[in-house]
């Protein structure tokens, strides 16, 4: 394990001025190979050895300047010069500067300082006529590595002094702007300083910023970093390319009041106005109130970069277009939002349009070669209300991929078009997969539980649900409601999709288990609101009256007739073969992955090779290969309050030391949860790195199974709890 020693005398290299830091050994300090010294700013020193040599405990010595700075040295055991083993030190400076090393060198022995493996001219075997107690000085370059040693003899080492000049950053923040020592943001004023310093010449590329704690903005507006880059949405000259890490802290007290089009800070509003391709905002929560005009997002107004693990509680009102709880819009074909949540209410007033829970828009432009816009693993809980066209729980006017996202907020655009629980209007290529809408969706036309309108022949919605709660067999909450002051204008109302402008757009493996209120509307259905939409393996439950576009063969007489294949948190890879379809899900929380009224055939072809740590019992349970397959050896496994197999199931007669066949775990598809996986003593985050493939038998003909391979004994069905669908086991 690395040790970090205390500095006897240190002055950090200061911004824009020369300064020096010193590491000096203390008496009896006994460094080991691999120990790192990081207490001097902007340099790392590492003790090294080879061939079993090591450093000795430091002894007191006053040869150098009477011991004022260097008062003790550690003696090494030679080097790997003309000996098989030895000791040395390596110094790695961040900036150009000067290093002074205190050394003890025996007479007639060669002293070396190597820069990236090549000896410096002045220290290429330098010798001394008598034993030398003193210092040697040499210049160093940023990013180089310097090895200091004596050939053929031990070297005594007192420590070192490093003098450098840190380039002027202009921020004035604590920290060095590195990933391990980021610039620290402590106040709203610090954000304003950062915003003032970012421009075309300084985009923050390669720089890291982190909140030092919670920050109260006390009524200040969002800083809008890199706002100067934006002429309009089609002309964005640069973006912020640094990393802002919230560290789990919260910015509260935001009050951004710029609602008028001509207000100076009314558009492209966010902590960052223009987030560049390499820019990242992560691990941050924001609370407050925002009232602005166009392209409004708490974390980014416009983005090509990455926003992850962020949460918004701020309420947003936009008087123009495109507001999102996380970002206003993606641009130039790039942008990712991952694992984010919105709890704020998003409202477009007057003629304002496209308020959304996560992102307002995704730019479509003829010179964009590919659309790599991605929203995944993100949820909306806030209410979404539009005074004009467009409203959605996750994404507004969108292109790209929406994956594993849920909307639990009500979405309302009464009398308006393009309204969806997940997406409003999908203007080009699109995939929406494994998403659920639990909120009530209300609009005038082109209204869908998942999407309002699809506009591309390859657009597909796969494995998605539009769901109401079920209480005593009655659908409660949620639902799709057609509402317009002029009933003749109500059209294209669907439980999954409202409308499609291109033949070929499809919904697959989806279900609508909710009421669709569209009485008298010819273009309405519990799945689709346009007869041109392709429907594959989809079902609906309609306790209310049938609608004109319903296919009666897809209707369920009771919600329990639907076999829902569901998995909780699953680590690894599982392949589901059913109805000629194969789906692969890797290392994620699966919510709704597939459904069918037919019997499912399940194969689980992969198993982890290593050992599990079962958190409930806190012990390692290794398993090994045998002639009869894989078995668990339970030599260290002690069940509590009874006997249990590795999946935590009660087993009678199992004794400590017994082998438990994998058939009780994997052939039946049972995975122990929760668990931590270790492989060869190392924790494995993605267990697919430690997998060995085995064949598992098919499920029995005529039996019904859930995704984990567990038989449901012919009693498969649904129950809904806290907005989630579960298989009845």
C-alpha cells in the first residue's frame, strides 16, 4: 500500500509566481519501494527498488547546511547499474522547473540522473574523489520522468526541493485543474468568474472543476458558461470542453428571471449555455426557479457533450420553445444524457412550445452526417404543461435514441398537437426502447402514450409500456385523453403512438394497459392512432369501449392474460429466445423487456466464473468445475436461521461443506440478488469480463417462465406496485 509522508517544509507553487516545495526525510522514516510522495505541489516522487533491495530507516545527519533543511537520510542498497538489484528515486514534475536533491554518494561511484531513460549530460556517471554529502541541482521539463541513482553502490537520500512556475490560469480558484486536484467552486461568484473566463481561446479543454460543497445562489441566475459562443442555434462557434463534477452536492436558490425574447440572458439558458463535445457535467443537483425564453435547460442550454447523474428540482417556465429539465437541446448530431432525473414542473406559457422533462429538442440539419443523440436511464417526475404545440415527459422534438426511460408526470397540451408520454414529435430516425409511461397524457391531436408523432419510415418503438395503476381490477390514474375546444380537430390518438407520416414506422413488443378517451374520433386506438403504423407482437387491455383502430385479436380480456417477462437488477448477459426474436441485455436494470401471450423459451448461456460475496451473509462462496458440471463449494458458507442455497432459498438437509449443483441456481435461471462479484480476489464491476459459457437446457414445453427462468406454474400475470409492473411468481 502506498504511503504519503508528512512534509517538513513546504511552500506550494503559487499561481503565476515562482515558489518552491521541499520534501525532507524525518529520522527513523523507513520508505518502501512504491511509496509515493505527493505532498509537494505539482510533482510526484516515487521510491523504487529491484532485486529485493530496499531502503533503510533514515538516520540523523547534519552535513548539509547544518541540517536546517535536510536533517536525515535513508541509505539504499545499490542500484541496477552494474548490480542485479538496487534502489532509486523517480521524480515526475508537472511544470518546467528546477530540482535539488540531497544525496550521499561513495567515493569513485557513478551518479546518474536520467530523463525518460537518457542520462543528463552533467550527470552521466558523475564521480566524486571522496564520499559526498551534499546537493545536486538539475533542470526539469514538464511531463518528463527523472530517475536518480548511483551505479554499483548504495545511495543515501535526504529528500528534494522543487521550484517551478505555474502558468497563469486566470481563475483564481483553489486546485490545479486536474482530475485528481480540480479547481474548486465554492460560491455563485466562482461560477460567474468561470463564465467570464471561458471563450474561444480558453474553452476549458482538459480542465476539471468540482464543487467544494453545497452552494446557495441566493437568488442569482444561472451563469450561462460559454454563452458568447452562440450566434443562434445553427451557428455555435465553440463549447465549454471542461468537466464540472458536482460531487453529489446541490446548488440551491437559483432565480433566473429573463422571460422576454429581448432580455440579455433569455435564450440558451443553463449552467452551461454551450456544452462542447468533450464537455461533461455530472453528479450535480439543482433547485430553484427559472423563467426564460428559448432553449432552456438547467444544466445546458445547448449540448454536444455529456450530462450524467444529475437531478433537477427547479421549476421552469419558457415563453418560447424547447425547455427541458436537464437540457434545452442537442446540436450537431452529438449529445448524451444518462441517469438523470427531473422533479421540476416544466411549463410553456402563451405560445411557448415543447416543454419536456429531460431535453427539449434535437437538431435536424442537412449537413449533419449522423444523429447520435442519446437519452438513457433517465426519468421524469414533474408535470409538463404546454400552451402550444408539443409536450413530452422525456424528449420534445427529437431524433436519435431514447432507452430505458420512464415518465411518471402528467403531460398536458390541451387543444394542441405532438403530445407524448416519452417523446412529442420524432422528426427523423428514432428508436425508443424499454421505456414506460405512467403519467396522464392530454392533447388535441397526434397524442400517444409513448410518442405523439413519428416522421421516419425506420422509426421504431420497442418493448415499451403505457400503464395505469390497477386497483381491484380497475384502471386508476394515467390514461390518454383527447381534449380540444373544437371536437372536429381531435385526431390521431393512440395508446402507444398517435400518428406517423411515413409508412413503415413500427411498434413492437409493446402494451397499453390504460384507458384511451377519444369517443367519436375515427383515428383513435388503444395502440395506434394511424392505421399505417406497423404493429408487431403488441397487446392492449381496454375495459372501456373499443376504438375504431383497435385490432380485436390484440385485445386482452383481462390484464392477467398478458405474460410479462420481467427482470429485476441483472448483472451479466441474458438471451431470451421467444417467438423467433432474440434480445440481449447487458449489465443494467431491466424494467420491461419483452412480453408475449405465447409460452417463452428461455436459455441462459453464460455464467460467472469466480466467487460471489453474498451481502446477506457476508462470505465468499467460491465454485469450481467438476465432471458433472459446475458446483458451489460451501466450505465457508454459513446460513443463518436455517439452511439456504446460494440463491437464498431455504433448503432442508444442506450441511456446511456440501456441494450445491448449479442446476438449483442457473439452469432454473435463478440469480442471487443483491450481490457483489469478485474474481481472483478483485471486485468485478462488469461481470461479463469473468464469464465462461455453458449450455443450459431449454425450458419445459408447456410451462411458463419469467425472464429469470423461474416457472410461474400457469399463474402468470401482472401486478402493479409503485408504478412498476411485476410478474406474479
